[in-house]
C-alpha cells in the first residue's frame, strides 16, 4: 500500500500502479472471502459500494485503491468503516444572498431531504442535491450573478453532510460560505456609465 500511495502521489498511473492494483485487488478479494467464511465479513462505507457499483465480494471490487484501504482499516478496527449518522435530514438552512436588483439580502430556505433539498423562497418545491431547478430559476429571476459550478458545490455540501455526519451548524456554515461567495460576485460586477442598462 505504501508503494502504491507513493506512486499515486507522484501521479504515476502507468504499468507499475496497474500491476500493484491488480495484485492488491486479488489479495484483498481472497482476504475478504476468508474473513466472510469466518463470519467476519468486511464492512465498507456505503458510498464505497455505491461508487464501485458492485457488491464488496465481487472479484472486481478491490481493483481500486480506496476499497483496499477500507479493507485494511476494517482488519484493524471492525468499526472503522461505519457510516456516520446522517443527522441533518429534515433540518432547515438559510442561504442569504445580496441582490443588486433589490439592494438588500434575500433569504432562501432549504430543508435537507434524503434525495436533495426542499427549496422555499419565491416558489417552493423539491430540488436535487445541487439545488436544481428552483434555486437557479430564482437567482436568474432576480438577475443575480453567481459562480459557475455553484450547483456542484451545493451537491458537495449535501454529500458531506451524508457521508461525514455534519452537524446542522456545519451545514449552515457551508450555506453561509456559498452566500458570501455569491455576495462577492454580485457586489463586484462591472458598473459605471459603460455598463448602464446591461444587467
């Protein structure tokens, strides 16, 4: 594992790493089956099996660095891969954004669900993890300039809450950070006579 980590850190994705991954995958699969036969089936994080798209006892499952890492952690501590409790489902959060159109903050509310968010502002309803479609239809309606990729950042926040058991305060801090980012863009759009009437 140390050798593989060193190669990965160097960005070496050639034959050396492929051979090491193949060998580690085969050994890890055998170890998994041995442990399972003894009633100690290795447990992986739920996102690991989801990302791999196969059961952990599939021979192909371990042909990747992270499942091998998880297996080694499990051997040291059977609870190392326990998923943290997802404690913010049903919790409400606010996204404060400054709008040039109105000259003050608007407050958008989000309630976290098992599949995304319930958005509540000017119109309400379900959104995906990235806030689509209602967050962006509201931002566009208010002529708010926002960072490209905002949807990905909001989805990342949702996923971190699920995978790492973020507290309500931590998720709210994430919304505050995103609101500050939008404010920074909104307050720094070009202005002056040349841009009069553009946006």
